[in-house]
C-alpha cells in the first residue's frame, strides 16, 4: 500500500505538488493521497491586542477553519474528477 502525504497551503508550488501526485497515481500503484493543511492560531492573536496582531474571537477562528475545510473539500473534489 503506497500513500503520498502532501502538505497544502493553496500556493502555486503546493498546487503543483498535488497535480504531480495525481499524475503519479495514474502511473503508479498508489492507494491513497492524503492532503493536509495546518491551521494554527497563536496565543498572542487570541489574547494580546496590538497593532501587529488582530485580536480574534472564537467565531472568527471558526470561520477561518470552515473556510480552510471548504478549500480542502473543493481540492478533493477536483482531484477525484481526474
């Protein structure tokens, strides 16, 4: 069982890595392509108000997380079409 793990940040190099893995899966015996994105909110962004850090509340954090999950789902559906 061969698996490829791809970190995704929705940049051009990341998209190229995904496309490469999809192309490779057509020619190799791959069983899984796993996409993952890192979602991290620093402690300072949550509690420390300053000009450098926007103070986020829980609703803003959940919106960002949902947006990221939506992008991953969209990418997943595009991959499954190929």
